[in-house]
């Protein structure tokens, strides 16, 4: 069976879990505790040289790291089950614009290893770390809100079915809410988030429903 190396609270892992659930793909979860540094284990690094979660393994191609690469792989392998990256050129561009805006611009500066570096290496205070997080969330979600307006978003970011954009937006907004950021200024983002979170696939992928779930911390 396909194995997903994941951490329950990793938004990148969360993206892939949503995609797997939407496509109805059965898989085994292998929890990697990135709080304690298990991602640096040499055995795991053979699967994902970036030493990050997620990683998809026990597939004919060996293993794949990076959430966007994994979801693209799943979409090409199972193109007829909830296509996540549209074939239409204009819609594809919108989906990728939103997804990359989240995965490449918002997430990297606010993920766990960055926040730990701020606290442990640069010795910033908890208040300064929270200000850092909130600043980049506000800057990023303001842009995503504008992109959703451009896309004419409704229940989903683009079109009438879930796409890669929704797989990226939901975990990012969930993290922002967990970190007590004010997201009320982004009604289109919230509408998509609330609609998706009522769907079984998104519920199944949520952090609290993972076998490696542990008490959340804001770090």
C-alpha cells in the first residue's frame, strides 16, 4: 500500500492528505515527528533528501517529496477522479497562481523550522515571533483574497469543484486560525475554507483526525 510520511500539523502534509482523500486513494500513514527532528533521520532522508514532510513512498516510482510534486503526480496518475489541476489553460493558470502564492510565498516564511530558528537561534521573544507570523499571514492572505476575487471564487477557489488551490488554502487558513491571526478581512478565503471543511475529504485530512495527532503547540 502507498505510504505517506506525514506530520499531523504540517500544512504541506495536510495538502497531500486532502488530495489523497478527494481521490479516494487508500494509504498508510507513517508519522514523522518534526518537533523532535525525526525528519533528519538518515533513513527518511533517503526518501526525501530535503529532510521535510511529506514524502510519498511505496509507489512504482520509488518516492516523491514536496507536496505540490506529489499532488501533481497523483493528478496525473488518477486524472479521472476529482481532477485537481484543470486542463483549461486559463483555469489552470488561476489554480497554480493561487497555489504557488500560498505554497511558495506564505508558507515558507512561517513554517515550523523558521519559527524555531527565530526563537532558538535569533532569540526573538514570543511576541516578536507572533508578530512575524501575523505580518506574513496578513500580507499573503490579502494577496490571495485578491486572486480569489480575480478567479470569481464561490464555494471553491476556482470553478465548482476542489482543486490544488483549495488543497493549499485550507491548511494555510487552518494554521492562521490556530495561531490566533485575525482572518476576518478575507471573506472569500473564509467562505472557501468553511465550505471545504464541511466536506468529508477535508474533514478526514484535518490534523486532529490523524493517527500521529498530539497536543498542538504554537511553534
